[in-house]
């Protein structure tokens, strides 16, 4: 799979409704995972979206999630996601993007099995890099 770049939008509790709306607009396949599905069954966020992805037939990809209310900052709710399975390419992007950046999540293996990192670059843009295992 080639690397891809797409927007990642955070919501204050209505990510599911927003993603379903965008699916009506663009068509495609919508996949969502809740916080409960990732081990947070007793959390107030249990039924909220930890990660959602809409892949439209025209090639558009839109990702979204709900953030805890105290973490949600209106006006600063869009990040840019780089994802794919080309480890060397994506690590190269990470090294450059994270230089002189504020690293919120170091690039390392996560609970969902992929390598993931998140940083805010020196221009204030939040970047997420997700490296999946190549399909075998």
C-alpha cells in the first residue's frame, strides 16, 4: 500500500454522527472503533469513537475521533495523518516532521498493533504517522 495523506478531525462527542453525514455526502465505506473496543469499557468515553475512517470510491479518505471534552479545542480540531506500510518512508517523514516539534506520542508500537506517533510541528500543525504491517 502506498503512503497516504489525509485530514483527521476531532470532535467533542459527535464523531459518529459527523462521519455518517460525510458518508451520505461522499459515499464509501465507514469503519469505526469505540473506546470500549480498545479496552476502555468503563470509561465515560466507552461508546464514543476512538478512531473512524471513511474511504470514498473517489479516493477521498477522512478520519475522525471523539476526544475527551477537556481535550477538545474548537478551531484546533484538524490534524494531518500520514499512513501506510512503507516503514522506511514513513519513518523518514516522521524524523523530519518531529524535528523541532512538540512530540505528544513517540513513534512506537501501539495497542492496536501499528507503530504510531503524533507531534505538533514548529508551525503549529499536528501530524499523526501510522505505520501498519504490510499485508502478507
